[in-house]
């Protein structure tokens, strides 16, 4: 420990950890200690700490705040949080170490008993000059929790710059230092790389991969479900498709929304499977809880009704505009109730360490929101706990699941190569939608459609960047094998067990007669064992070739896929064998060559 860090530990308030649940300053996690040492060596005005959700950013920030107050570097603290609930959590955490923050502050002087205030980004947006005056009158440490929210809207970013430009010290925290847009985040430094692209530069980074190796966070098992979807478009056309098969972006969106419709069979099947998984986890983690992240309030209420029918118990429902939301989260956190349903905008404010099972029931497909949502389940309490998250088989979500350990920076410049799609362009609208306030009216409507029918099919398990299992009906022995994985396992044990489950499933399917085969693509003896990654690559290659041929021929995607099936034979691309996919790729290449 450096002299400065030792001093930080020595001069903390007597109430600071040691006698509090946070643990003593001398017992900070290695990354927290490392971040403290780096800060105290240089004592910069601005410091960006990037740490994966669940790693303990609050503890690090409060340790630093205590040191700065004790050494009179600052005289007061302002915490800016994304939500009302998190604002109160910060005040409660600070109180445990002798720092009193007023979470109800709105205007005027702060009470003499307080060391500062806890406010929201929205609150700063409404009255930036109020906070600027406070920052000018006394030396202030500003803690900007989940700093990416300062870029949620131009007005919020400008308000934060206006309010905290005079601050003595600014500590920015985030678990996800990237946004889908290219709005600069206030008080974040950007460095230009050799490629000419400016990226956010963190002063200290502690990613999910590092936290997993240190047993600070739980490993996550992703269980994805496919199925057939049928819906009616605004034009009155009925469309049927398999979730996960190559489709246009609009069709993927509509198939996804059809799956999440509570009146279909997909959601009840997935909720039933998630509840079975929760039952298994609770055998070794008795207080484990589950959370559904819903897209909107109507869906949340409908999912709650389904859960009650499945379990016989009423779940906790948390709605973003409900004044009692914070209290309900606290009550659920301290209970041993099984289920909570929250609207997506509450997901980042839900800090319930006992959550171990999740259902991703929203159509937001941005890496930022996905990381924040999964972050609700990774907070580790004891060694061996795992998290299980249920997903629809949507390519973007599966990609995020496979890249959990990848560290990202916020990129300001994204030069688009000729002929290359901007992978971030479509996320911008979704990101705004995910983080906007409930009362904002964008004037935009979602794609109008009517969900007609859906069913669920167990698709695969994704863990540590690898895929396991093959498709199976809900309720089958194959599905139960994966739902029944013990709730307490070391990370390497999880992978070993998944490999054994997969080998058993393959052997079992090969022994079955065709008429009894539970796998959905082909009869058992005609079903080659091919990795999901290989299949996804072949489908992606076919879809790219068809997309290129669309521009040449002027025909729609669906017409070309239908023609390929007619000429080459075989089922839809989602059910085709590798050989059939390669045959179609060759055929569309042949057509394209003839047209040149």
C-alpha cells in the first residue's frame, strides 16, 4: 500500500467500514485499492473509473470522498445518480460511513448536518444554476454515477457542464463507458488513436472478465429460446417466421415483439422455465430471487399475472412512475420472495444482490442497456453463486452474451467504410428510448402490428463465449437437464457440466426413433452436430449474399429466400443443414454472376 493510500485508510471517519458492512478501508478489494492509489498519486480534477456492475463502485467513491473531506480538499459532496431509487441508495450507503447526504434536496441552503446532497441527472437538468452556485460557494466533490447518462439528451449534458464546471473535483463512475450515439460525455477525456478515431479514456478500468477471475461477480449462464412467430402487419399481411432465422431488421423486431406478447405461448413457457430454474437455484441459495425486465407497464402487469398463475404467488411489480417503487424494491430486497417485475427504465436502479435469475423481456438491443440489465444479476455474495438469464434467440442479444468479457470504450468517431453498415446507427433511437423520462414525447410510434401466435423452443445455453445444447421442446428431458444445473458451482465446473449435458443430449437424440425425436430441425440420424457459431456464420453469409443480390435483382429478401428453397430444396434457413445452407450460398452466387 502506498503512503497516500495508507493515509487514506488511516484518516477515514471512525464510522467508516471496519464497523460497517462495507468492510474496512484496509480491506478494500484489490481494484478499489488500486484505483485509490492511482487517484491519490496524481490527485486529478477529473477521474473516470470504469468498473463492471456489481464490482463495488459505490464503496470506492465513498472511500475517496471520505479522504477528500477529511483532508479538506473539498468541503461538500454532490452525488448525481440516474434514478430516484439510486439517489436514496447513495444517501443510505454514505450515512453508514459518516457522510450525510440529503436525498430530498431541491433548492435553497443545505442543512448544517449534511455533508452534501444526492440528486438525479433529471434534477440537475431542471436547475443547473442552482448546483453551479453551490459548486462556486464551497469546494465541491461531484460524484457522477453512471456518467453515460449525462449524454442521454443534449440538455442533460449541457446542464451537467453548466452546473459542475466550477467543481473542485469530479469523479465519474460507470460500468458501461459507451453509448450508441456519438454525443460527448461531459468531463470524460477522449484520446485519438492511430486510426484517427477518438475513444473515451478511463483513468482506471476493472472489467467483467477481471471481476469474474477475482470472484467479485458471478458467472452468467444465458438460456435462449426460439420458436415460431406469426403476426399481422399494418398492411394486413400475415407473416410467420422462426425467431432467430435470418430476416430483415423490421421482421426481427416484429418477431421479437410477437414473442414478448403475454397473450402468446412464448412468454408463459419461458417464465415457467425460469421459475423452474429459480427453484433449482434456491436449493443451494434459499433466498435467490428472479426479475423480469419488461418493456412497458402494460406488459409488466400482464407478466405479473402470468407469474401468479404459474407460481400461485403474487410477484412484486415496480413501475417507473410509481412513487412507491423505491420502497417496493427495498422490501423485495430484504424478503425471500421469488419474483419481481420491473419496467426496463427501472433496471439500472434495481440493486438487489439476491437476484439470480432474469428474463430479458424488452426489445432494446443496445450493448449498453444489455450490460446494465445483466448487471442486475452478477453481484456476488459468496463463492460459487451463478446467474441465469433467459433471452429470446435474437442475434444482437446472443452476440452481447458471447462478448460479456469484452471491454468497450465510448467512440466519438465512427467512419463508415464503403458498403459497410454502421453497427451503431440503429441503436441510437433504442438507446434514447431506453433512457428517456416517462413523460417525454418523441412523436415516434413503434412499428404497428398485431401479434397472432407464438410458441417457445429451448434453443441453447451460452456460457463464457461458447454455446451448448440443441433445440428441444419446453418440458422435455433435454430442457430439464439444463434448467437443473446446480445453483452453486465454480466457473470451470459450470462449463464441464454443460459439456456433459450436451454430450448426453446428443447421444440421447441419436438413440430415439425418428417419430420420437424431440429435436426440431431434422430426424435424429440426419441431424449433424454442428456448433451454433458455425451455423450462425453460414446463415449470416447466406443473408449477406441475399442482401447483395437484392440490390442487383430488385427482388425482396423473402422472394429470393423462397426461390432458393424451391430450387435447392429443404426447410427455412433456420432449420437447414450446413450442406443446404452452403448449396444456397453457391446458388445465389451463381445468380449474381449471371447478372453481371
